[in-house]
C-alpha cells in the first residue's frame, strides 16, 4: 500500500476500503455513504487512514442507535459534526491481518487452542469470527500465551490467567478514559454547545491524544514494576525454603547457635 507522512513527520500506513470494512465491520454501501457526505475523507480517493476506522465505527454506532441519516448528514453539512481530530486519539495501529482465518489459526496452534474463543470472552471481547482472519500480531501474542501456559494443569488455568489480565485492565482503561472525558472532553463540549467556540480546541485535542497514547505505555511500565516486585519476593521465599531444607545449612545453623550460646554463657559468668 502507498504511505504518506503525517503531521508529525512519521510515515503513516494507508488503508483500502476493504481494510476499513474489515476493521470497522461495516458494509460497503455504508462506507460509501459516509464518504459521500464528507465525514470520512480518503485522500487521495480510496486511500484511508487508521482514524477512519474509528470514525466509521462511531458513526455506525450512532446510526444503529437510531440516529437518522438525514440528521447526521445535516450535522456534517452545517459543520456541527467534525471528527477530523480523532486520528490523534488512537494509540496503536493493529497492523495487517493474517492470510488465514481464525479457524485455520486455531487448528494450527494445537489442541490447547480450542480454549481461545473462551479466552476472548473472559477478556471481555467478542469471540472471533471463525471464517475471518485476526491480526498477525494478535496471532503471535496468542501463540505465546498458549506456549507460556502449556505446562498448566488444565485449560481452566488459561481462563484464570485471562480473567486476571482482563478485569484489571478493563477497570483501569475505562476509568482512565472516563477521567480524561470528565476533565477535558465535557468542559470543551459545554463550550461548543454554548456557542463560545466553533470547533474542538486544539489544546484539548493534544492533551487527550497525549493521555490516550500514554495509557498503554504506563500500563506496560507499571505492570513490569509489579511483576519485578512479585518475582523478587516470591524467589526470595523460594530460595530461603530451598536453603533451609539442606542438611549442611542446618548443621551450620546449629553450630552457629552453639557458638552463640557459648559466648552468652561466658558473658553471664563474667
């Protein structure tokens, strides 16, 4: 696919209409309509950005919730609905999709892979469509997940592991976004509704973009710190138990106690 530089001077991957449909889960006619009213703006024609995935998902959710196409089109025409700024809110592009379906991936990953659809559910995500591909990076991550837990006593352990990650991450992620919206999004929205400004403030856009992109990095950083702390503590306990089980160490401790007792006795007599 062709690429273009973004506003930060980085190379941005462009997406085809087929890519957008697959990522957003919409039909071609809906994508065509969104392009025709000017809310999704491929540039050049047929070359979409990753932000268009978010735009199409958001607008489709509004339409599915009952907002009419006429109202949406009028809002875009009058300029009261502009989503040009949302590109900055997306922290991670998922990369290309696999050349095989999820069912084919599952079959190739071994017997334990049969638990993967349930893992998605435990993580709070929809089960993958067996007939559609997932992302290449997602396949690699799931393969590592299965390999890492291959010595587990049963499949329920994998679900427990997924639940631990899913519940904590979901609470933190949702809370982080809610706090960002509370502190920045809602005040800016109120100013828009009052007519004090005619577009979303750039400083708010930049702040929200910074925090949205920062969240996954901070999660990785703090989780690594927690893992380090837990591993060190657990390994110290384990080493102490192993050493305490050794006969030679018990003998050294007994000799040390006898020497200590001897010195204590001498000090008392003196």
